[in-house]
């Protein structure tokens, strides 16, 4: 079935509704399971022994506090991807278990952070220190389960700065955000999980998602669409699938994304001028991702959304996550939805 045929079928269902860069994954030391990371998922604690308003700190803030569009207006419709705090290293014991951290350290300095850092890195980081080569190291679960820690290490402020300015900013942001989302899947279900619904979906459709407590679901009679909904704040997850391999490009998927939103959300549409799609890895495999703004003129509402299209075997899937939270910060909620989408799995 080609795209135009699928779109027509969906409408028929309308019912009105130079430096070495390394990335290493390792867990905390010892046999005891570490505690869960704490704090908001959009907050990052940055520890550096460079000047607070110097080039290194300002570059880190520019890289990771970049604006994410969460509404249709440019002036009031964006929030920072992460909110950065720069505590003194003397307060590290208070911040040790937070969800997201960045260490930017000049080891040539004679200060407590430079002295302590080698002992924080683990085996992989220590080998890089021995090589005396500037490096970045992205670690998961360093001191707490679900934690993301980025280490940037050099022997001068200039070399430390180049670890950030000499790399692709999009890749730096994507790698850190993906690690933070992965970490969130390990901690957020402590708030409660809707296990019965996930199990029912697994039995009926051969795939499932982990869902936070409070979600309910509706299905399409043709059994190729499921909609999950939760209130306060409103979070929507739409899952559609087709029994063929649809090419992972925008031309193939944009019409179907548009129609699924319109048909199943009573007139929702996404704004092309405020939406971008790109090729990404989803669960380590090729996918197409959208990030943008949805609106509904009938109800005069809107908000941020993300979506993924990917293939599993001879079937193609479209996952859409939407947020409607007027008066609330939307990035942390959107990242929760992103984390739930990343729990997708086939059930054999």
C-alpha cells in the first residue's frame, strides 16, 4: 500500500476525533546497586575550575542551554533544553547524585577539582590522562542509576575550550540529550507505572511501551493504531504501524504524520515552519525524527511534539508524542514523553 492509499484509508476512518574524543559507557564501581539519580531532568550541574563567566563556561552554557521551541510564538514559545547551574566543587557532595552533570576541568591547575578528577573517571578515563591527551568522556550511571555525566578534560583553558568549539555542536547536544533520555527511563517509573495497560497492548499487538501511571488507551477498529492519553499535564502518545517497509525519509512519512494527527486528534496539524525532521538513531537503529509544534484551530490549542518513524522487520512504525501544558514548563514533560517512546519494544 503506497502513501496516498494509506492517507486515503486513514481519512476514511475519520470519526470526528584534532583532539581525541571518546564516548564510554560504564556503571558505578562496586557490587552494590547505586541509588537512583535525583533532580529535574532539565537541570545540569556544571563543575569547572575555569572562570565562571569565561570562555569555557559561556560556551558550555551556549551549547546545552539552547532554546527548544515549545509554542508557536518566537518570543514566548521557547525554553532552554537544559538549565545550567555552576556550583562550587566544594559543594559536590550535595550534587553528587543529580541526574545530569558536566565536568570541564583544566588539570594543569592546582585546585581541589583538578586533584580529585582522576579518581572520578574510572579505568577508561585514567588511561586517557596517562596519554596526556585532551578528551571528552560521556558516562552513564557514574554515581547514581539514571545519571548522565560528561567529562571534558585538558591541560589548558584553550585546549579545554577546543573540546567544545572544535566539535559539531549538534552532535554534542544530541549525544548528551540521548544519554539523559536513556537515564530517565531508569528513574521516572519510580513515580508510578501503568503496567496493566502495557501488558494488554503487548498481548494484543505484539509490541508495547512502558507508561507512567495514569495513562489510558483507545484503539482504531482496524487495529493499526493505538492512542495513549494522560491528563495533568496532557500527554499524548500515538502509535501507528503498516505492514511494509516505508523508506525513512520525510517525503514518505510527512503525509502520513499529518493525516494521523488530523484524523485521530480532531484536527491537529503540525507547523512546517516550526518543525524539522532529520535522520537519527532510535534504539541503535536508523530512524526519522521530527521535533516541532502542533496546533488545533478548532480548540485554539497547541504545544510541542516529537515523532519517530522506523522499521522493525517487515513492519514500519510511527510514534508521536505530544504535550499540552499551558502555564507549565514543557521541556521536562516533553523529555518524559521522549523517554516513554524510547521504551518501545517488540514482544515475541
